[in-house]
């Protein structure tokens, strides 16, 4: 009789553990499925406009007033000249013109990240050197 009593106890213990584990597993799968649902609905909603905060910063920051598509120019010298002109004419900047121009160029390079083609990145890196020359700063 002692053996049957212990067997019963073991089965009740294992059942309670099993039930608890099952409930926890069900909670996890429920959370995963709701997370999937949320992601799917968020990704497929074409009606909502995409907000790009980097574009907002470039347009409204106190760094300087930029000429439209300044970073898309082909010549690094032209990019540097345009940044210098914008930095010197801007009344919204808080620091000296060189620092504002360089920070905006670095900001653009960093925000583009891996999406920036190697040729464009190289031209923008050369534009940094041209900007240093334009302001008479050492490399």
C-alpha cells in the first residue's frame, strides 16, 4: 500500500508541475502570437505616413540653413563651398561656422549609414577635407 500512496503523490506532483508548465508555455505562445499580429498590422498599414526624424533635424535644426540637395552634388569642393556659405550666412547656428558645417556633414554621413554607396561616402569624406581647407583648419 505504501507504494501506491507514493505513486499517487508523485503523479499529483507531476500533474501540478505539468499544468503550471503548460500554462506558462501557453502564456508565452499567446504573447508571441499577439506580438506577431501587432507587427503584421503595423508593417502593412500603407495609409500611415513615414516620419523621418533625420529629415526633420536637417530642415529645422539650429545648426544652419542648408541649400536644397547640397549633399547630392557631385563635386566635394562644391559641397564644402555650399556648407561654408550656408554656415556663414545662417543666423540660427549656435556655434562657430566651421563647427556647424562639419557637424551637419558628419550628421548626414552617419544617418545614411550602410545605405550610403561607397562612392558617395568617399566623396563626402573628401568634402570633409575640403571643408577643413576652406576654413583654414589643419587636417
